[in-house]
């Protein structure tokens, strides 16, 4: 980090947080070591999941089947000792199948049997939720997650029920099969801090996958970070200072992604219908702080913003039909946006 980009003394990290930053980097290293026992490679994806964990936010994982997305999420939950719930999204899934429902039960009070409604929690009542193939269910059921993701509570039958703390949604989306799928509403996409594209493994990694998965039971994952420790680390992230230059860059990037803005490059005017809103610049700054904490850095700067920009903004762009016809992807547009905002 250059001297010019250092935060001012009044915004520097307190000495009481320095040791916590060091323990944060050490904890993330232990988590990655545990996950690597069963997941080969995917280091960048694991880093993104840890950024979301530290930021107490949600992640959308995009990748073809067989890239260990489900195994990766369950491994992270085991390494953290968190309760894990999986929801397999299908076209016939109902909102009550996710949130839970009120059921009629019989209770005995002073020898008299009475009937009353009792709440039966759904699979969403866990610390870490894997929403598998979230685009396979209609918008009505997708929306059942919206309140939970934003407010960390659900309302059923007029009663509101708080969700466990922490509560994180890691959703997966298959980019290949489009038959029988439904696009995610923009309002829900905006609630994901990051969209992470899971890539194919290298040749060496795929050889190791083939060797491990055909050689007996997988290694067990041990919890290496307690819930109490995780709470302390997640409370640290908002306190991490960020340079003024980094904040200005985050806002320039978000504004440059909007059509009609004079700062937008021609790629945005030609291929983008709607750009990132203010939640986009917020996500950039928060993710940059979490990325700095992951590495044990005392402040977030311009390099941190640039590191998280693609995954923090790509799902917030609504591309036009012309972009699809010309084969232009969100990452192509964001590359032009980042170049303009520098």
C-alpha cells in the first residue's frame, strides 16, 4: 500500500484490532486448509466464500455440474461448526417448503386436550443454507428467500420468526440448462454480495480429483473456528478503515456502469439496460474491507476494490438483447468500466 493511500491517523485501525486482524488471517488460513482436505483447488472460490462470511453476506455460485459447489459449501460449514441446511429448488417447490408452516397440534392442559397452531420450521432455519439450483423454481418461491436474506427473519401466518445468527445463503445456479428455469428477480440478485463463477479445474487438479474420489472415504473436516470467534471476526470487518481514494473509486465504478452517465464507456451505452445501483458501491466497499481482513491488512485500498469489482458487480448489470446477439458478457463490460474508472 502506498503512503499516499494510507488512511489518516484518525481513521487508522485501533491497536486493539491489530491482534484480531492477525487472528482473522490465521483463522482463514486454517479454514482453507480444512476445506482443501476434500476439495481440490478452487482457491479463488474459497477466498470469495470467506469474503462473504466475513462480510455476513450471501453468495451466488455459478458453474456447471460436477465442480464441487455443494461439497465446497458443506465443507465450509463443517470447518466452522455451523448448522447446515440444503434446499433443492424444483419447479413444484412451495414457499412453505422453505420457510416452514403452521400446523395444527393437540396439547393437554390440566387434563383437557386442546388444539392449537404451532410453527414447524423449514430447512431455512440453519446458519448456512445451500440453495441448490435456485433458478429452477418460480419467482414466487424464489421470493420466499428475499425477506430472509435481507431481514434475517421470516413471516409465516402473521407471525415473524428470527433466523439463527449467523445466517448466510450460498445459492448455486447452473448456467447451461435453460429449459425449465426461471430468471432470478433483480431485487433478489441485488441481495447477493458476490456472484462467483466456478471454473473447471486444471489438468493436475483434475487428476488429483480422480485419484481422491476413487480411493476410499474422504477425509474428515474438523471445526477450526468457533461461532464466537466468527462473530468477533465479522464484527471487525465494518471497523476496518478504507481510504478516501478507494471509496471514490467504488462510486466511480458503480456510476460508470449506468447507461446515460457521461462517465460510462461506450460498451455500457451499447450493451447495458440498467447498471449497478447504490447497493453496488456499498457492496464494493464492504467486500474490499472483508478482502483486506482475509489477508490481515489494516485498511482497504484501491487494490482491494479492484480485486472484488467483477464478482461484486457482474450480477447487478442487466444486459440488453444486443449484448447477447454480439456475444458480449458482463465481464467484458466491467473490464471497460474498470478501465474508464481508473
